[in-house]
C-alpha cells in the first residue's frame, strides 16, 4: 500500500507540474505576442513620425540594403538611416539590457528591489564616465567600465567584510551608491566649462545616438542576455533561497560572480553611451514576475521585450516634449513604483 500511495503522489505531482508548465507556456506566448505587437507599433511610429513625417512604404524603401548611393544621399534617407534608426536601436538595446540586468539581479539576490542602480553599479559607471569627461571625452566609455567594476568590487568587499549574504549585498550597494553619487556631485562642482556636458550626459538621452554607440549597447545586451538565458535553470535554483542552489548542485558563488560581472559591464556600456536611465531594470522585471512567475528563461525574453518597449516609448515621449532627457521620464515612472514596492513588501511581512 505504501508503494501504491507513493505512485499516486508522484503521479499527482507530475500531473501538477505538467499543468503548471502548460499555463506558463500559454502566458508566455500571449505576453510575447503582445510585446511583439507593441514593439512593432513603436518601431513603425518612431521611424515614420517626427518633425518630418515619412510614409511607411518610403521608410521601407530607404532601409533597403540595396539602396543606391544617390538615394542614400537624399535628405529622407539621411533622416531615417542616420538619425532615427540609430536612436531607435539605441533605445531598444539599452532598455532591453537594463531590464534583463534587473531580472538577473533580482533572481541572484532574491530581492525585488535589486537592479543596477540600487546596487551602485550605475553610480560607479556614472562616476567613471564623469572622470572621463574631466580628462577627455574619448575616455568616457572606458572610464565608465572601470567605474562599474570598481563599484562591484566595493559592494562585494563591503558585503563580505560585514558578514556576507544577499541582504548585505543590497545594503552595501546602497552605501556605495550614496558615496559615488556624492563623488559625481563633487566632480560637477569642479567641472567649470565641462559642467553642462556632464549634467546633460548624466540625465540620460538618446538624442544624437550614433550607429557605433547603438552597436556597443547591442553587443553588451547579447553578452548579458545569452549567458543569463543559458544559466536560467541555475538562476531558478538560486532564487529559491540561501544555499538552496547548492543542494541542487549549483555553484552559487561562481554563478553569482560571473553574472554580476556581466551585468556590471552591460550597465557600464549603457551608462557610458547614453547616461543614467534609471528604474527600467526595476519596473519591468517585477511586473513580469507577477504575471508569468519566477521561471527565468521566459522571464528574461519578456524582460528584454518589455524593457525595449518601455525605453523606446519614453524616448518618443521625451522627444515630443521638446527633447527632455529620457532618464527624467523613466525616473518619474520608477520613483512611485519603487515606493509602491517598498510598501507592498512591508505589508506582506
């Protein structure tokens, strides 16, 4: 009888698991379809609308790789290929990258408040980029990378010296973020004639995005998204709680160190290219977790789509409002959402 009961229990568990997986796949399919539809509308509108409206058929012609040299030199082709397309690609890549980075950090640290900005990684990239502005504008990107790695090292050192653990990492990130933000303020105070450029860069904007900058962000996005998706099952195990991943055969320390480095480099690429665009990595992954659940492989794909759509929409709104910095709009969205998360987390305790 014991064996029979065991068979019944295992059969019921397998049936429940299959049903759960079917529900997740159905939700993923629906959300992915909605995301792709929204993304298509955003791409269509961003390429056709603006100070100079261009028909969709004409845009498709101008984007053809077989366009003649004479056609490429026309004003319409220059607007579409050299202005609108790089800006759109930069917004999509940056939003997707930051959203996936937030999803990875939330899974690694089992904390819905974790993202590159709350952990101080973005502040490190901003501090390094501001130093690069003080020396030579060509050094902004490399200095942003160095600043992000410095911030990550500082966060991990402080967390380790204070006892370790995921909660310590978040607290250390808050400390490092405050310190480096003060450093950025100090650099602005002594910047003199470079103050305007630093301030505009820090506020975050895709205006004037070049094809090279868009390519850098997309390369960083690929280098972050692909490994995170491959290790999605291990992320699921780690997100179950402290040391649960070890029981399931996951090397938590190695996984955490590798993904933290990739997220830091990706964030540095985004900040170094386009400034601080906050809260994308907080808002999108958390809302998707509430909808599709904690499974990371579908979550990461949807997070990229959602972050890309949100940032492209915010950039379009910023452009229509007189070229406001897009980082201001995302912060206006993310600030109240962050407060809601804090209140919701406290109410659930």
